[in-house]
C-alpha cells in the first residue's frame, strides 16, 4: 500500500484513533495466541487425547523461547472498541530495547476505510500517512502504542496467557494449514487479558490450536461481545516462528 486511503486527517490524529483499535486487537489476540485455516471436522477424540492442562503447560514453556513471528489478524463481526478489519505484519524481540515490528492495517474510521503501514524499530515509530511518506515519532509515543516485547515477553506475553488458561480441555485434533494440532479451549480472566490490553472488562473464552509435534501455538479464536448483542470473534495466525526477521527504519 502506498498510503493511507480514507479521511484526510493528520497522521497524529489518525494514529491516536487507530492505537485504541487495531493495536489493542493485535495485543489482545497475539497476546492471546494465533489463527489459521482449520479443517471443518476435527479428528480424534475421546480418551486418546492428551490432557488440556498438560498441553498448555508445555506450550507455555515452549513459547517462552519464541524470538520472532509473522501474524495475521482478522476481526469477525462488529466490536465497538476494535474498528480494525484486519492487520498483518512481523514481530521480533530484536531491533531495539522494545523489540521491533512492521506491518499493514485496514480499519473503518469515521465510516470510511483506512489502510496504512507502520514500522517500529529502535524504539521509534514510523507511520505512513495521507502524504504517502513515512513520518517518525518519538519513542515515548511508540512505547505507549505498541510494545512488541509485551507480546513476546516470556513473563507477560503469549507464554503467560497460555499458562493461565482456566479449565483447559482438549476438544480434538485438527489440521491447521496442513499442520496437525490439538485444539484446547478454556477461559482467560480479564486481569490476564488487560495486562496486554487495558480496558478489557470481562473474562474471555478462548480456543487455541497447539502443534502436535512441538506444541507451539498456531491458532487462536477469542470470543468478544459484539454490536447489537451479537458475539464477535478475533482470529489471528502466527506463522514463520523464529524465522529471520529484519526490520529497519524506512
């Protein structure tokens, strides 16, 4: 994408509005794990499935070692606090005190569609605004908006959430983008979720898919209250785990 498409607002105004939506969604669900395409029918079941609690414990330990990943986020339904439609990008724990990130985002703002790009590296934030060029913002702004180390941090990110899923149960085994994975469902308290996204005011139901071979998370689907009393969901894919990610200032 060459630039933002939508209302002609100045970049700081756009980002101030965007940060409350798509970044929150990314932090929430990347923090709450990851999604992809699954087969329609689960395989396996009954007593031959591993214990859900044991699976998430092992996955939490494995996930503590993740250094980088590619994510793809999609919001299904209407969530008032999340105007994002989808977002995609790369995360790494390298590239500065807070790690680094880059990607694209599409969201609805003031009734119009906005598409844009972001780069966070060396504790500075760059966003591509209506003029089509990247503009640099101070580290204080980037740290308030998006902290990749919070997502991949072993103590407060993905690994922490995995380890705190309540009453995890193994629902079955499914193919996720060609990878055999166990589906585990449970609940995460609002306190755990709000550690990544301030403003979460209720517990959330979550299903995660963990690779059968190494127990890395490959999928998550999180249910959230939607508009007009409907239930919405946020799906996010985590792929290319620990593949080299190079992020530089534009």
